[in-house]
C-alpha cells in the first residue's frame, strides 16, 4: 500500500499541469519608474533560450506586491537592516556605518557580485559569510545565525543597495573550482525521488508540479519575503526547502555545497536585475 | 522583529472631491494571546493594535477596531474625498495603552 501511494505521488509530481495560474506574459517589473530586467536572451552557452526572473512565474497578484515598496512586506525587514547598519555592536562599539559610511554608496553593487572569492580567507564567501566575517574581524561582535532576523534584514538592506543592477558574478580564477562543484551538484540526482535541480528548473520550468509553478530557480531576488513562509528567508533556506521536497537530506545553511550551488545559480542568471528584497510565493 | 514603526503613504496633493487612496502599515507582532511559550508552556500575553483612527483636521475620517486574528504588520488601505487642505493624523492604539502616530499634510486644490 505504501509503495502504491508513493508511486502515485511521483506520478503526480511529474504530471504536467494546466497553465491556470500563468501570469500575464508581457507584464514588466517597474518599481518607482525604473524597469527591471526580468527577461533576457540567454547567451549561447546557457541551457536556457531566455533567462527569466522568478518574478515572471508568479501570479498577477503576487507580482503586484513587488511593484510598490510600500506594499512589499520585505521592505520592513530591509528597514530593520538599516537600523542595524547604524547600531553599534560588539566589543569595539562600532556600527557598520562607522567604517562603511553610507550603505547606498559603499554597498552598491555588492549583492550583484555575490558569492565572491575572499582573498583573506581563501574561500568562497556568500553575503552572509561576509557580514559575519566583518562582525568578528572588525566589530568584535558575535556572528549572527544564518537565518536570524538580523542576518536576513542585513542581507536585505545591503542587497537593496544593488537593486536594479545586473547580476555579475565572477566564475573564473579561484572561484572556478567552486562553480564547477556547484554545476555538478545541480545535475546530480539526490534523495528518495532521485531528482536533480535540473529536472524541475531546467527541463520543466513553466510547468506545474501539482500546485507549484516551476521557475528557472533564479536567485536574483534573495533574500525574499516568501508568502509560504510568512516571512523572510535566505537563498540557502530555499535550497533546503527544495531538497526536503525531493526527500533528500539537505546540506547545512552556509555549507560549502550550498555556497557553490549559489554561485552556479547566480551565474545562470547573469544579466538579470537584482530584485532584492523580492516577494515570492 | 524590529521596533514598532508606523508608516503611511499619502499623496501630497489632491483635487477637491476626488477620492484619494491612503495606505498605512505598522510593523507590529500582533501577538494573539492564544500561543504558548514553547519552553515554559505558559500563554504569551496578548499584545495587539486594537484600534486604528485617521482624523483629518481633527475630524474622524476613518476608524477601525482590530482583533486578535489579524496578522502581524497590519496593512490598512482606505480612500477619502477631501474638500480642503489640512493634516491627516493617524493613530494606532496598542493593548498596553501606547499610541503610535504620524501626521501628513495634504494640499487640496
């Protein structure tokens, strides 16, 4: 009986559903008069014909919430991040602003380049790694947990400074090894359902898995406010959710595996506008 | 979450007699009073915004009672028709008696 049930579930997962929740294909993401790149022609070496932001896969109502910063619930978190930016913390009693000044200048473009090779630590840094490194190194403060409200608020606030800029991660030099590892993870089947990222997000984007409308798995809007979570979450939290869904044992947030995957995914979305902090369902 | 912080979006200018949309949002946990602390097993005391009032030049323009089932960070949107310039004042009343307020000037032409 259990086996039958499981088979039924897999069948349901693979069935291609109706297009009932498709949003208006020609809608554009415009915030405060600025048009975001949510769709672009893919380069020749991309697995896609067109690179599409996750925003394009959402329903009209969900899309609309991101058009107005006042209605975007993610902005509450970003504003909290701004408070934290200006608040002194740690043994040295310094705030982020004491060294970095105005975030709109010093942090501009950073989100678009993350994850990035860190020369000092000789490793690949996600934005969260960078923040914690700076907290320990310069503020002598306790590192934040990956998914804490403070961390998500700070990544949202720093990410906001790059909003509208094209994703532009470096995948050559020392980062290349990580990129290749990320690519390998992307195409490796895992879990009880024996699926790789590519099965949903490359071969079947635009189709339905039961009630979910599959996107290309672009990460240009993270951290996002996700309606399902009723709150903010990091890229790695989303990865964990995906792995849980295919009944795999997820890697840890902040693990080398997830950071490598983050770099690979970011590289697949080169040229999309950073939408941080975005809203998804 | 962050501190309790009210926000409003109000047009600076309006035409007399034309409906304008006012959007308000307050970051607030809206603790329902039904939840239990996972460690102690005791009820977490209720703490919600229980009343929202918008007044225009001292006269009530919109008011609303809020109940425990309303989610965190309540967002309230309403429309008003104005005939004269003035100040719109927004007040949120918390269970603990504190009042959070914002004032916005609107020029009516």
